[in-house]
């Protein structure tokens, strides 16, 4: 199981707060043995993943959406693995046979929620609709008229919540909101929401200017101290941070100057970037900041393995990879206003060079494109741990930022 890949994709409610995560498990390594039973192989992968990791470590208090092969539905000896946080997704190739329906009823009695994945209505599937709590419609595979038809068919079942899956454009998001979808999922939510002639909000511009200023490699300790001293909130958060249990200092630090010296320039720059990015994300789904921090940490860990000489820069590459989504402005326009090395800019714009290579690996893992990672034989065994470490660190960081 060393080569097991795990990723999560957020699912949002109508307020665009995180409602749950879809968990995806893949074996990214090339299998030497022939797998005669793909369904059983999937079951074993999921089983091992949950035994070694646990849902709590991946989703916190949110719900975990788990693709459920038919064997898991029918064989009740396999289901004790899951807990009450699990939403069990019935795959589109599963038919409502008597055995399957009996298995789903048993799961419902145990308190599990049932979701229908990539649902397209057929009369033969009505037994599923009677049992389902959530129906996922693949909106990228349908035109608007088809989406409306599927939505209206399912909406007749008043007990069912409807989830728009694979939302990838602003237009589709707005259409699904107007139609009345309950939940939303898709790569759009980590991409820019571009609106014609939309001006950057003034306070975001101020924050971006400050974010730009601290990237200056010539900035010294006194200038960091000045920046922090001019912002009461930053000063307060820094002193809380340096005096937290994370550092276990023997004495309390009560001056900005001492805090800056203790943390060091690189850590201060990193910490300030986290704070400032979170400020810019106030009007965005909170998961976007989690994505930014996860990417930043995973880029840093991966760089230490592949290209240690650029490791200090990779945190910023990962963090800034969502800057366009935070600002609703094309990346190329934003980078014209920010002091960054050419290598970092090329990585963010075109994914070029060593910086771009590492960012590509992180994005491929995040977006479930595990086939792109199979040739990374030296590191594919470590990617899962890098990802889990990064997710845990990002979640902890967000909690600390909210204090």
C-alpha cells in the first residue's frame, strides 16, 4: 500500500461553506500483477486506506463522500469500516437488483446517507431514488435543458438533496444556483471567478500591496518590524502565534522586535503571507484558503525531495497559485504588480521550470490526475504522506488564523 494515492475535493452548501469532501483512492503505481477482479481491487484499496489513515484525518468534522463498489453494498461484513460521517456514493454502473436494494436498506438502517453518483434518470432506477438522500448530477455532461429535466425529475422526491457535480464555469455555477441545487462540487471553485470590468476591491488592493512588499528579498528586520507595528491586528496575531504551545518558549514574548528575531525572516515572511492571503479571502469559500495552504506546504515538502535549492521559494508558489481566484483577476495581470523572481512568475503563469514541475505534481495529485504521477518512481511512495501532512497543517493553520 505504499503507492496508495488519496485526494479530497470539497463539496459546498448554498452558503458556499464546506459541507463535505469526496474522497478518491487510486493506486498510482504500475501494477505488476494482473488484476482479474477490479471491483475487489477497489474494495481492498478503500479498506486499506481507511485502516491506515481514518476519515477524521482527511475531513475533520465534515462529511466524507465515498464511492461504494457493489460488493460493499451487498456484503455487510465490509461496511463496519465506515462511520456516521460517511455518505456512500452508489456508482452509475450499479443496478437496483434485489440484493443491492436489500443492502442499501441495511445501510440506511445503520444511519448511513446514500448518494447516487452521475445520475441520469431511468424508470428502472426509481428504487434508488426512494432510498437516496443525495443525487449528484454531472452538469458538464449535460446541456442546460437536460440539466433542468434531470433536476425537475429528481426534485419530485422531496426527501432528496441535489448536488451539481463538475461545475467548471461561472455561468454554470449561476445556472445551478438559479435552478435551486442544494450542493455544489467542481474545479471551478479553485479557479478565478472572472467578471467583465470588475474592479479589485480596494481593501484587497491594499493587502496585495503589502503582500508584494514583503516578497522583497532586500527587506530587513527593521522593515518587517515597521510593517507589523503599523497594523494592530497583525501585531496581536504575531504575539499570540509566537507565544502559542507550538513554540513552547520558556518566557513570554511581548515585543514585535523579539518575535521577528525569534521567527527569522523566512518564517516571518511565510506567516505574514498566510495572514494576508486569508484577509483577501474573506468573501470567498473558506476552502479556497485551505487549498492555498495545502498547496504551499506540499510544494515545500516536495521541493525538499526533488530540488532542495528552490525549497524556500516553493511555499510562495503554492500559496500564490490561487491568487487569481482570490482577486477575481487574471494571474498575468496580478503578477505585473508583484515583486517575484522570474522563475516563480513563469511557474505560476505557464508551469515552467523546476518550480512549475513541482506545482504540476501538486495540482495533479489535488485534481485526481494520478496517471500523470506514475512515472515518479522515486517519490510516488511519499506523495500520500506529503498530502496528508499538508492537509493537516493547512487545517491547523486556518484554525490559528481565526483566533
